[in-house]
C-alpha cells in the first residue's frame, strides 16, 4: 500500500490527506498543532466559488498612490519591512499585467468553480456527531458599496463572470439590502448578493470535522516538527514526531506560509507575498449573512463566537508584533453599519495569507526530488480551495487523469 506524509493540518493539508486516503493511500498528517488551528482558523469563513479571478496587484498610478499614502484600508504596510517583500512584489506586479492575469484567471477559475462540490464530497461522510450541525449555510454573502462608480464597475465584472463561468448574483438596491439585513443602519449605494458561496460559522471547526473524518477512516494526525523533513537513503522521506521518527515513500508539503522556508534547504525557492490579516469577534448581532464593506476594506461575518471582523492585507516583517491599525479602522466602519458591541477577545488574532507572485498555488512534484510533492500558496483562498487542490494533487500522485490541466500549477514554473 502506498504511504504518504502530509506536512500541515490546515484545510489544504487535511483535504489532501482525505483525497489520498480515498484512493487507497496510508496517510499520516504531521503538524505542530491540531487540524484547523493555524491560518485556516482565522479567515472570514466563506467558501468563495464565485471568486474566479485572484487578486491582482494594482498597476494604475491612482491606486498605487492611494496605497502609498495610506488612503485605503485594503492594504497597509510598514515601510521598513518593504525590502523583505521587494522581490515577491516585483514579480506580483509583473504577473498582474492584464494579459497575464487573464491567463492566470482562466486556470484559477477551473479550480475554484469546483470548490463547493469538493467540499460537499468531504462533508458528506463527516460523522453526524462531528460538530457539523448548523456550521454551514448555502445562502451566499453580500458586498456593500459606498461609491456608485465602484458599484457599477463591480456589476459589469460580475456579469462577465456570470456569462463565462455561470456564477450567480443579484444586484440589490439600498432598500433591498435593508430588507435583507434589517440590522444595518446604512446600506450605501447598493450591494451585490453572491448567491452560490457557502458560509461557515466556525472555520476551524470545519477543518477539525474533516480531520475527525480522516482519523475515523484510519488516518493518523501526529504532533511533529515539519522542519525535520529529510530524504532517506532508501529514496523516501522522514520526519520527527512526538512519537519518534516516521518514514514514508512520499511527502506532501502543505504548510501554507511556512512552506518556502521548509523547502529552501532542498534548493527550492518560492518567493512569497506574505499578507498578514487580523480578526476579532464582537458581542453585537443581527447580521444574517457575511458582508464585505468595500469602503473600509473588511468583512464582517456572524460566527459562533460573535461578529467576526477580518481585515485586508498588511505587509510587515514576518515576526513583527501585532499592529492592528486596519482592524481599528474597520471597527469604525462597522460601528457605522451595526451595533457592534464589545470585543470578545482581549487581543486580536493575526495570521498570514500565503500568496505567490503568480497568484496560483503550487501543485505537483518537486523537480529533482522524487516523492516530494507540494500543495501550497493559495493566497486568500486556502479555505475555499483546499478540497479542490487536494483532489488534483491526489489524482496526480495516484496516476489518475486530473480533472483540470495541472500545467499552470507546476512547481518548476517558479
């Protein structure tokens, strides 16, 4: 029987382990923490099957000037940290040219339109007592606009994506949004209701439920140090766990933002745009569906722990202390929309989105390292895409015909 080590117990790692397990592999997941306790825990909880284009870097002078001057809350940066990001951002800018971004989006869309179907496949066999009750809704989410020009532009893009990819949406007037969300104090110039995405009231709990399904089907999740990964003299791979050294024929690196650091000793370089994000819960209520406020660059979502605000991208040093300035600005915007209530946690949470300059995840076998496979770099959409990219990687590892062309995701493209 084929054996694999999967390094990483987030949505991507657990989904990959499940997809391999379904194909007859014996799989052990190794991480320093349990399933869904790192980056996968902290997102906005939206399975975004409508997001058929990854976020490009702005290339127009106006947008770049707004970021540089700190006039937007979508992006915040620490000037002293920008040299850390220079190479990755330069590549990101290059890939964001319109023609290149169009080709990237075509490959990306073919993955993300499978998001809900591949999640459904994993949910179907989760144990009934596995904490899934009331966790997932299938009613979409709202995007609120405060400026008519941005609303018109977004509607035109949504219509193009509807024609090409079949994603469904409804344009809402301010009055229609007020009726859908009566707790809102103001409704801007209108909203888009994306109809197909699913929303999750506890993202970490969903990953944990997938992890329990994996274990109940015979898989193992062990505490260990992924940085101890080494090639064995027999042509396999080994890692140190709390229970001792573990070996397998193959290893999968699914460590999100920690993946490039682990792979560097093997001569593999993956410049990464590391986007820090913050979240915090609040005691207020009344919101039915998650809402993206384009005016202040945040998402507010009803969660089991309260209303969760998640922020945009912050560029700072990897080990820099928390600087939740974007969260503070988001609070001001949210307080104008809702009775936000009091913070639940004494301090905000923060994590890192693992964004690659080419805006596509790495999925495939490492060049010149037989048996070392990769599945990381999902940017803002690891929670959405984990089951789909896990399926694609498992198909490649098992010699099956992949459901989409994997060429755009090859590790050697870097």
